């Protein structure tokens, strides 16, 4: 593949799409840098697929502009855009064999040396020798690779992937995630990947935009979004969190001091996403340390709360403890199974602790349960529109 | 619960014995047996037609087996007017098929793909000829032609045939279009095919099986129509009308020969489609 063509920036400016009264995409402005692997992550109906279809030209925006490189393509026909799509259910041409499916784009553009290019692409996607098969004679994983090959061979400036792995089983999906990432690094194109699976997005993407109700809720690297979410929706969609209600009492030395039911805990200033003083302090279960109360040592974990073990369940890689707080709340703690303390049984007095840079404080005006369940609540892939 | 009732369970098990002998034999073969009977019921008349095409009837009627002869097969056009009628029916069948498939496919695309005023009305109108009794359709057409002072003949027969074939074509092709995944066309457009190329490279090849099916249906409908044709043919004689007329005076075995030929021909078409389909689905 010619690396000089490469990808191009994709810019969306105030992009809006309405279906009647329903606003699918709401004033979306986004710059996706050239050569990046960008994920649009969100639950069903959040507008991510509609955004993708507008970029592909399969849906007309109600308002706004789409720019690829320095070309405004907002009103360009889909077949004149330097963009190719890997469709959700692949949409392979059933009457053409694998070779002709992959060659389709090249033949339309009258490219020379189709045979050699197609053979090379089939090798890259590990489909060598399957060229004369019909799509119906391939397994799900093979069909997925044909769909990818058919799009990639045209060296689009931007490659759009619409839930490309949704139809595959878990094991194959993991394998294809790494495969996709490898191919993207190899060809250096701009990939825009739409998914509702947060693990998939985090595994592959350099940058993730979490979408909710037609808007981008937060944008950042996978680690950023996970460690320092700015809304409860993002925190919940990307994983589990414990939320403590509290209020900020003072801010000093880059720290905010939050009072939770009379307990003082510190949160880094850069991790406070609230203008008011009422906050939800969020801590991921695996960031919490659990110790038997009588001989607890604090070390770097300057924040501590006391409680009693309600239940413990052995999960394999870790043990999940449910710890009851004096004010009735239950907290979830994941402890690595390196050194299990046999005293941590139901009813044991324990101390849970964490470092100030392992928590985040979110505006208490939000619903604590927003986006709970993440991918599992949105297992069904998103449809094109209402 | 299961622990308390093992005795009653085992006793009920022992009561239900495995059937033996003829009952068991019949049970295991009941479905193929019934299937065979149904096939026999369907093919018996065809078998009789083929058999009597090799008969040498003694009188004018070919209803009694006299002795074996290939006379009817070798002297097909000996019967006055039959081959002319056959030729005319084939011609009408081909022209009616071409016209109705062309028009019907366009109608099917319009109704299947576009939302427009009067779409449901058009849909209903297309169904009407299928629901109308042929006698009613034939006589009203005749009234129309007489009222408009159109001379009855091959032309009016063609108009009538195209009309009733059209409905079947629209329904068949529309079903095929409805089963088409719109994402395939979107994928083609995404892969640099403009509207025209998308139609000829993706849409048309995928709808083609429906169009072929509709053509076969239209041809057989036109070829064997008697009632509507009889009303609107004037002095023109199609093959079904010839057979009808001949039956009054006595049927020559040549009619059976044509019947047998038609049967063999349609059988060949069906087998050919199956072979092509199998070959396509193979690696």
C-alpha cells in the first residue's frame, strides 16, 4: 500500500440531523486527525451510526458541514467521496464472488492492475485462496475480512467502520480487534469506528468520543476517559464506579477536600468536574484497597472510609467485596488475588482506602445511574435511524 | 418430586410398548408414502396424456387404447389447423411475456421502491385482475372492444393477455425487490458506483431471478388461457381454442403429443434452473 496517500483530517462542523422531531445528531463539532484510529462510542440511538452515515454520504445532514482534508463533501454524492465503509452486516454482494467483491471499487474507478491489487489485499486480510468463493460460503470472520478488504483496497482517505465486529463471537472479536489495529497501523489511514462496546473502543482506538443523545459527552484517550471521566454517563458507560455523595469544603494545594458523611477525602483539582460544591466522588472498584481494620496501614492512600464486609465473591482474577458503609451505602471493591486475607469475611470490620489521584468528583446535579451497564445495556446494535 | 414417583414412571414406561410388525413399518414410512400418493395423484393425468399420444385410435376419439404407434409424433402437423394454432399461441405467449415483464418490472420497482400519491391505489389495481373471475374479465373486455369498435383478433388477444399477465409479473418481481437489502445498493454507491452502475451491477442481477420466474409464469398463463381468449379472439384460433374445438368433433392424438412436449419442456426448464443453481452455489 502506498503510504504517501495516507489519510486526511475529517472535520465535522455543527453537524445536525433531525428525523422529524427526533434529533439524532445535535450540533456536533469534531476534528478527527489524519492517520488516527478514532472511535465513536455510545449506546443505541446516541447518533453515532447516523454521524457515520452522513460522513459516508448515505444520509443528508439537516445542517452543518463535513470536510475531508480540505474538501467540503457535505453535499457530495457517496460515490464521489474519498471514503469507504465497512457495513455493520458487511453488505457483501451475494451474486459476486470474493474476488469481485473486493475488486468492485477498483473496477468502478477503472484502476489498472486490478488482479494484482486484489490478490495482495486478499493476502493482507488472510483470505488467500478464497477468491472464487461466494460470500454465503464463508464464515462470519471471513465475511468480515472481505468487507474490510473491499473497503481498504480503495485506499480511502477515511475508512468508516460501523459496528464491524458486532456479529462475531467473543473470541473471534478479540482476534479481529488486534487484526484491525495491526492493519490500521500498517496502512496508516484514518479509521473512524462506531461501536457500543467500550472494551472494543478502548482496545483499538487512539481517541474515543463518547456520544450520548446526539452530542459528544467527552473526548479523549481511552485511559483519560476511564481514569478521569467528566460526567457520570462517561464514568458508568466505560466501567463500574462507586459514587459517594459529598460536598467540597475547601480547595488548597491542587487538592479539593470533600466531606462525605463527615469523612474528609481529597480529590485532585484536575479531577474535579463541577462548578458547584455538591459532588459525586467516584472511585473505580479496582482502585480501592481493602484491609482488616485492626491492623490497616495507609501508605499513599490518604483517603479512607470504614465499613463492614457484607459479602465476598471469588471471580478468579480477583475477589469482589461488598462493603457496607455506616450510612447504608454499599461499596464494591475488587481485590487482586495475590495475597488473600482470610479474615475478610462477612461482618469483618474493614478500612477501604484510595489515593487522591484515583478518584474523580462529578457535578451532583447529574443522575448517578446515567449510562449504567454500558455495552451490556445496549447489546443490540444501533439501527440506522428511527 | 422425581424421587417420590419412580414406580409409577417405570410402570407407564412398560405399558407403552414399541410397535412391531406392519404398524411399525407403516409408521416409519408414513410421510414418504403419503407424499408418493400425492405425487401419483398429480401425475396420473399427465401420464395418461403421454401414454395416449402413442395410441392409434380406431375412431375419431382418442379415449380407448387400441395399439401402440408413433404416428402422431411423426406426423404432428397432419391435423388441419393445429400447427397454425400452436404457432400463434407460441407467438402470442412470447410477445405477451415480453411486454408484461417489461411493464410489470417497471411497475414493481415503482411500487416497491418509491412512496408516491396513489401508491396503495396502484397496488390494489394491480391485484384486481388476479381476483376477478376470468369470465367476468373476458366478457367486460369484449364489451369494451365492441364499444370502442375494435376488430377482434390477434391484437385484442394480445392486449388481454398482457393485461392479466401484468399482475402476476408485478407481484412476483415486487416480492423479489422487497427482499433486497437496501444496504447492498448503499455499499455499491460507497464503492464509487453511480446510480446507473449500481442498478446494472447490483440491483438488476439480484432482481433477475424474480424476473425470470415472472417470465415463465407469464408465458404459461398466456399459452394455456382459454376463457379470456375465447371472448376476444374473433376468428383467430389459439392452441387451447383448437383443442376445445377438436374435442367437440374428436381429439386427434397429436393434441396429446403437444401436451407431452409442453410437459417435457417445462420439466427441462425446471431441471436446468436447479442445475444452474447447484453449480453456482458450488465452489
